[in-house]
């Protein structure tokens, strides 16, 4: 969720004839290249990759049965990332000495990059936010002693259950360098979030710092891949226009087995065509040869939905799926990349937030932009905020509301 938008941003810089050095661990750089969609990296020789040494650390398996859906299994990797400071400083010294000007664009959780860059007179730092301006504003308002509403008619989404205590402590440790940046870049646009970018810019922490909304950062017109066409795209080719509900919960979260069974039954009962991407949450290094446990679906489910429903195991090319003419809706966890891709490609959403900024993004989609329906309402009930199992009938009802030719669905789609 953080690698891909930064690589898309690198493309925008390279299109303006700027040399780009993409920094990350070897595994993350390899992952970013592997999962890139929509454009050919080989066509952009101005983009080079530099591997920062990230020490190996034990990472537990993701726990799909956990009440808190935040990917806590990745915390050891977050913590050990402090070890890239010295290699980054050495690289910045070389770049500073050989370049007229260096702009460091970093994830806010790696704000030590701004701290290191401040040592060099020709280095400036900019934070790249991989979340929506709306969710960032909601988070800032929730930190106040007397939180104010985002709008007079819009309650703040509760942050309870969005993060683990360990991750919030990590954020506190890592954000100290953000004020050293010249400003912050959001993958957004005025038509979607201009009001909230404006509100953010008036917050005290943005005094003397700018905010830029430059979305959507991915290419709307995708380049055709030179490789073989995936079977799932061949399946979509055979479906009627805007008839398929795409179902995916991102790459770093998993649903419980009980919830997966209810989701399967809900999709079946909805009577809608669907493409469901089903897999375990990513580990810290997706290239580790550790087999994922089998996710079992209800007995006979795939036979009963054959022809109208397709279950894809493992990672899938989301941009290509959402840009396909057969896709008419997206049942999503509401990660910001997914929201921006879906909205930019004209695909309405059924919202099912799990953690982090997702509850606020879901509120933006359904209550502000009014381009989606709610599957699961965020309760904010402490550690168990994402614990409730959503019943099959509620899932089926939301799928029908989004996909059927009703007045509500037509208004959402338009």
C-alpha cells in the first residue's frame, strides 16, 4: 500500500525528465517491480533502484482470527527499519555532493529521512501521504482535547480499533522529523477532497508548510502487458458490461474463517456476478518460501456459483480488473489506493473497513461523496471494532443495492 503509490509517483517525476532513485529494502524493491501495473518500468530508464540493507528479523504469521485486523505481524519489520538510517545517510551524502539539488520524498513513517536530509544544504524533504486528506484530517481532529466534527453534519469516525498500541507508539517515534519537511504530498484531487485539503492546510502543524494534491498518480490509460493474459481477465471478457462485483480486502489483512464463509454465502445469495480475490495476508517478505494455510470455502460453493462467480487465489492485478468494462462495483476494505483507483475508474464501492485509515475512507465514500453503500459500519468499539461477523444476508443486500438496476444504484454509479 505504500510501495506502489511511491513507484507511480516516480513515474510522474521521470516523465518530467527528473532522475529518480527509488529506495527500499531488496525484498520491497523487488515486490514493487513485480506488482507494478499500468506501465512498463523498462520504458523509464531515469528510475533506478537502490537496495537499503534491512536486517532479517523474525516475523510471525498473520492471524486471521485476531479481533484487531491491523497487520500487527509486521511490527517487527517496522521496528527494525531504524537500521537503514546510516546507509541512507551515506547515500544522501553522495547524492548531495554530485547533484545541484536533491529532493527526498519519504513515507511519513520514515521521517528520519527528513532529519538526515536537513544536514545537507542542497537537500529538501517532502512527506508522501499514502492516505486520504479526509482520513488525515479526521485523525488530527481526534487528537484534540475537544474534537470538532469534520463537518457540522458529519461525526468523526472513532479511531478505536484502527491501530495497535505498539504501532501508535512507533508512529509517535517516527513522526518527529515530519515538521522538517517542506510540505506533504497526497494522492488526491480537488474534485474529491479539495475541501479537506483546505481544512488540513489551516491546522497548526501545517503552518509554513505546503500541501499538494496530485492524484490520481496511477495511469488512467493502462499500457497493455506484453505477457500472457491472466485467466481472470479472459473470464471477465465473457461477462456482460458492468455486471461483475469485484471483491478484495487488500494485501495485508485477512478475514476469519467464519467471516469468509458468511461472505461466500452472501455473494451466492446476492445473485450477482462476482470476482473474489482470496488469499492470506502478505508477510514482511513475500518471497519467503513459506506455504500459506489453505482457506476453505463452504462445501460445494464453487460448483454452485460456477459461471457467475470466480474465486482467484493469491495476488491479482487490481488496476486491470477495475479498468475492465465488465466490472460494475467493488466490495472493498477501503484502503486509499483501492478507493482512488476505483473512484478514478468510475467504479462505485461497497465499503467494509478493517483498520487504519479505512473507516474514515469508507465514511468519505458513502457519506460525503455518496458513491458507495455500507456493508459493515465501523463501530469503534475498542479492540473488537472489527470483530463482528457480518451476516451473509447483509452482504447479499449490499451487493444487490450496489449492482442492481435500482434508482439508488443508478444514482451512485452516476
